[in-house]
């Protein structure tokens, strides 16, 4: 059996001794929460940002995309840097960048300043996110305790995305749009202090240097591909502005694979992709992310644009869904012990399929209970049940020296899946609405997005059943 993630070097603890495990888990999860929260928290603040800084429609799009592209593009680099230079060190560097960029964005006086701050936030998140999972897995013993810790990490990550709309709505209504960014500063400072005091340094590198050619190629390739994806909603899939970056990104990623196959110390050893647990779980994570990220986006639009909810009301409407994803993530380890990770991942995905199918029957005069709450709970309960075993399988299949890289790959798969899925679903929804902003036309577009999401998740469930390691095979190649 391939060993679970462990710190190869003995952690260097302070003289006060090892901190409680729960405290290490709490610090790691707090970092993950901030990273995921900032993917969605700015959405409800965009109209206020436009008024305050005079942003164009294209500028508003880049308030979201600057963060997402930098986040996805630098993720593998951040994961490998943690392996080679120390996971605590990279946690501190990433969180420090993220916090300072949040301050800069909150104080921005011009549009370009805000966009630059969002890009630096994404860079900090890319360095921080892989370290959150590797610190957690290196600090918690293999077995049930680690499964519970990963469940908590998954729940916090999902909850961060879910809470974005509510947190953003409250801050914008009570204070101003600037506080959706400034709120990260005191929270980040507290987490930084806790990390300095209580996290132990650990690394799994063997003295190798960072593979800079590979890092530059994969970062440029993913960033360019993400940029091309972001152009689809505004320009369409066949426009030159979309096709050129998409093709360029694919070429750069192909060159990355060529370089990795030939270098002695690759950024991503291609042998990792031959490990069944790593490859299958990451593909499943990509497909799941492509549907799940869309859920929050379209549910918020449906609540506000069709049912007439305010930003705060829309956020409150999704609270049951947020609680459901936390519940699913927390109970998943219990089912994993008796049913196995593969079975739980498949069952969770099928629960989500039922929720997506129900949501696709939405109407312009839908009632909250049947049009938002119950289908939303099913979708997110399934997401929580599936996310924990997929993360556990993805990280269990790799040797310790690749821990940070695999953690970065997990986050990359989910984020890139979400970016691509949102671009595709937005294009389909817009085409079905045919440019009409009437409640009926918008509802038809949103409903189509949920139908497609149900199909994608159904394909994902079948793939998981066939490809994921069977019970007792976790960690097997």
C-alpha cells in the first residue's frame, strides 16, 4: 500500500512541545476558509465596486477572474514550493501575501489597483492552499482521525464558498464593498500569529531545486487557459479572443509535459498520474467542481434576478445548503469506514444529481421551500459526502515527498473544473435566455444549467464507480 502523507523530516517543535492536534487542524482550516471564501465573497459587492471605482463591465469580470486565474495558475508551483522549502514557511508566505493584498484591495482608489490586488491575492492563495492540506495530513495520524480531519478541511472549504454570498451581502449592506476585502486583514493577522506560534515546520524535499522551466510553463499554461475560459462568456467559444488563449494554453501545457518527461527533478513527476488513486480522484474532483461551483452562482442569480431577493436575503436563503455541505463532509468519514471511500463518493454524487435534477424544474414563481431550500440541501449534502473521500483518495495515492504537489493538484483540479464549468454553463444559460432579462427567460437559462450539471455529475458517478480504487485499495497504484 502506498503510504499516506507524512512529514519525512522530523518536525521542529518549539520548547513548549507539540501543540494540540485540534489547534493545528483549526489553523490549517482557517487558511483554507479564507482562500475559498474570496472566490465568491466579492460577487454581491460588484455593483458597489463599479459605482465606487467607475469600473466597466469588463473590469467587473476581472475583479473575479484576476483572483481565479492567479489562484489556478500558480497552484502546482505553490504545492511544490511547500515540499522543497517547508510547508509552514509557505503557509506564512502565502497568508502574508493574501492579507497584504486584501488590505491593498480594500484601500484601492482606482480600478487597476483593485485588479492588481486581486491578482496578488490569488497568488497568495495558490501558495497557501496546498500547505493547508499537507500540514493537516502530516500532523494527524493515519486512520480514522485523519479521515475526520480531512472531512473538516473539506467542510470548511465548501463552507467558505457557500458563506461568500451571505458574508459579502452583510458587509456591503452594513458597511461598504471595501469590507469584503478588509475583513481578511484582522482574520489573516490572527491566523498568521497562530501559525507562527503553533505550527511545526516540515518538508519532504530532498535538496532538489525548484523546476523553474516546468513551473513557468505550467503556470503560464494554466493561467492562459483560464484566461481563455474567462473570455467565453463575453466573446463566445468561437471568437479569436477565446480561441487564441485556449490553444496557446494547451500548447504550453503540452510543452510542460515534454519538459517534465526529460528533466531529472520535475515539478510534477508524470509517474504520479499512473497512480490510480491520484489520477482517478483528480478527474472526479474536476468533474464535481465543474458542476458544484455553478450551483452557488446560479442559485444566487435565481434568488435575486428572478425571485427578487436582496443580497442579504439571497445569502440567508442558502444557509441551509451551507449547513448541509458541512454535515455531509463531517459524516462522510463514518460511512467511509463501513462502506469504503469509493462507495461514499459515488453515493454522495448521486444525492447531488437528485438535487440538480430537482433544481432544473425551477419556475419563475417558485416557492422558497421547493425552489431553493430542499434541492439546495440535496446538492450540497451530496457535495459534502463526495468531497471528503475524493480528497482522501487523491492524497493517499502519493509518496510523502510529493505531498504538497498532490495537494496542489487537488485544488487545481477543483478550481479549474469550476472555472471551465462556470464558463460553459453561463454560455448555455445565456444562449437559452436569448438576451432576454425577463424572469421567465432567465429561469429557463438557469434551469438548463442545472440539467447539464446533473448530467455531468451522473457521468462523474459512473466514472468514480469504475475507476476509483475499490474498498481496501486506497493508496494503491
